[in-house]
C-alpha cells in the first residue's frame, strides 16, 4: 500500500429542506456579496433558485446571478463570470446545480483569485493556482462528486479540449448542501449517467496494481454495491427519497479521496479517454464512461486478473468460474449487463457516435496530448493502446 494524506474540508449538510439554510450558512462564512451560479433551466423551473434567493435576502446577503452553464461547461462563461465577479466585488460563489455548475464556479473562483495569469493555464497545467474564491454548493444531481473534490473539468469550446485543472485543495467547496429531494426531477438518463460516474470514481481508484488496504477495498465494494442496488430502483421510482439519499451520499464519498486511501493516485484511464469524447463530441460524462469501460477492462485485465476476480466476487457475487481469468471476464460482462439494465450504452455506437477509423485515430492523438503522454496505472497506455481501446469500443 501507498502512504496517503486524507483531507476533506467540505462541511456536508444532508437531508430534507437543508437548502433553506443557505442564507444563514453563507452568513456564517462571512459572505458579503455572492455570485449565484446555475445551469440551464432546471433550477429555475423547480423553484429552487427562487427559494435560494429568498433565503439570501432573509439573511441580508446581496447577490448577483449568472446562469447558463451547460454540461461539459464552457471556458467562455467562466471568463464572463470572472469579469462579473471583479465588477461586482463578489467574495463568495454559490453553485446551484451539478458537476458542470460546480466546476464552472471553481474556474471562476480560480480566475478571480489569480489575476496574474489566464485561467485556462490552470487547465493546461502550465500554472498552479495559489488561491480561489470560497465556494458553496447546493447539489441537484448525484454524479461528479465535485461538491467535495479538488478538481474542476472545463471545456475550451474553441479548441474542443476538455481538461481537468491542477488538483488543489483551494477549490474544495467550503460547504455542500445535499438534499436528495432536489434530485427527484432528474431525467432517467441523467440519473443513470450519474450512477455510472459514481461507480467509476470508485473503480478508477479500485483497479490498481498494488497491495491495497482491506478497509479501503471494503468501503469501495460497499459503495459500489449500494449504487448497483439503488440505481435500478431509481429507474422505476425517481421520487424514492431513500434510494436518492443512498446514491447522493455515495456520490460525494466516491470522489472525496476516501476510496483512494492507500491506492496511490488510481488509474483514471477511462476518465481521460472519456474527457476527449466529451470535448470533441459533447457526450454526457457518465454515459461516455459506460461506453468505454468494458473495452478498457478487457484490454487491461490480464495485468492482474485476480483484482478483477475480486471485483466480480465481492461486488457482483460472481465466483463460479474455474479460475481468476474466467471470473474476471464474467465480472466485466456482468457490469456491462448492469449498465444495459439502467439504459446506459456499453459502446460508442450505443452512445450515438458512429466514428470512422480516422476520427478514432484523431481522438487517440488528442488524448495522448499529441503522443506526448501515457495514461492509466493498472496498465500504462500509450497512444497506440488508446486507439485500440477506442476501436474495441466502437
Ligand atoms: O442545466 P440544467 O437545466 O440544470 O440541466 C442539467 C444538465 O442538463 C440537468 N440537471 C441537473 N440537476 C437537475 C437536472 N435536471 C433536472 N433536475 C435536476 N435536479 O442535468 C444535466 C447534467 O448536469 P451536469 O452538471 O452536467 O451533470 P454532472 O453532475 O454529471 O456533471 C458533469 C460534469 O462534471 C465533470 C464531467 O466531466 C462533466 O463535465 N466532472 C467533474 C469532476 C470533478 N470536478 O471532480 C469529476 C468527474 O469525473 C467529472 O469529470
Ligand atoms: Zn467522472
């Protein structure tokens, strides 16, 4: 196992009506003027935005609003937000939404607090931020884990590059309000994509080629089983509070570092392969991960079939094969069957992408940063490997 540091400074306020505390919470953090940042229309339509504005008014906190964040959030809106914050002397950002809104808020927070450079440089990893405006979150979709994470993922829509910022604790939200009821209005596709993303944040840390801590493995396996159990319930009963709560808490725990204690920095190849798809073809993140995972798994499992067999046995109750290899492959198939059961794609075709060999070649070239980097740790993947996995996933 690896040495590790575990730091999760985000205060979680979980449960019914917790979003009504927003104003008083912001006050307790000394917020004077807040940017309320949100997405397309869901928070307006549900009345959430209005409730939040009322809560801030009651607490005597002034605010300005900036909506319009799209999934795979755009750099241009971040730039707009930075200018708005400077003009309005904003000292706190409140993200009302999912990963895209939170990541956009983090980008704005970085941009305002580091005026000495262009914010995109943090995503190109040319510079490291030294500060960030404080951020609070009202989560409306269980998926990205950005409400507790140290990263922000943004798309430069001009270059079609989707990139993660340098990881720093500076952008970890000060608080996150998790009210499962706020996720009742999610369309099934977003609910399912979110569940895949939560699973993948755990699997990216679980599939490592080293000795791991039993406690970390057990926590990860319990988390994955919980999501696999509750996701199908939510397909049938979108307003099942208990199932929403299980998935919501799993989402935060899957990406706050807990399931990576002792496993180094994880694998993350599927995320890198997906981010390229998101940047170029604007696909939904979780669905993109589902479309790639099986191909990645079949490409790499021979490095350590025992690890995949453990996953099959402890997470999916599959251990009938004659050896680790058989169980590993049966586990991969079962996971793909699970994705199908919640209407998620298991290849690019099902994701709605019909790519030519040339387009796949280009994706691999982009994902390898023009053939200058490898990704993954379970098995290190170069540009050629990436291309083969994309082709397998076609
Ligand atoms: O814009 P609105 O109208 O709100 O609609 C959103 C959006 O279309 C909708 N939605 C959200 N809450 C809703 C709702 N619709 C009805 N009712 C609600 N309560 O859902 C759609 C997707 O929202 P988005 O924020 O994009 O979803 P998600 O949380 O999955 O975030 C995805 C983004 O997070 C990044 C992904 O790459 C992607 O860009 N990630 C961020 C990470 C991080 N910062 O740590 C880690 C992840 O691995 C991931 O890469
Ligand atoms: Zn993810």
